[in-house]
């Protein structure tokens, strides 16, 4: 068996670390074993062994009225409490390669 002598160092948010280590502790899995297992899976699969895509939010027509209302209420509560961004700032944070269908249509056809 090969000697384990290489170190891995990573910076993570303290709360994320605490929560993850609590889960690993409950299942009896040391962090070092998890990292070793992840590295082995990367080697075996030739990539990251899970999806790294950003999920798309559900379309309105796929939501029940109750689900939609919960989402709207959360947004309304955030707006009332001032927990948000000005519209210009929010749009500035959206990567330009993730344009909406409408934005693409406007660019491609000069629709206003």
C-alpha cells in the first residue's frame, strides 16, 4: 500500500465546514477518507463524479399556485425588509452569457 504523504489545503466558509464535518462524523467518515475517495472517483471517471451545472429555476407554468405564491411571498418579504439589491446592481451581476430568450431575441432582431 502506498504511503499517504501529500497534503490538501482548502479554504471554506466556517459554517459550511462545520455542517459538513458534522454529517461526516454521524456516518463515521473522516474528511481525509472522503477527499481520498473523491480523488479516486475523479481518476476513475475522468472528471468530477457529480453534476456542476446551475439548476434552472422552474418555469411559472410548472409551478402550482401554492408554490408560486410561496416564491412571491419570499421575494416580497425580502423587498420589505430591504434585503435585496437595486435592480441595476442585480442585472449587473447576471453573467452576459446567460441571456434570457427575450434578450437574445432583442439582440438578434432589434425588437424593442
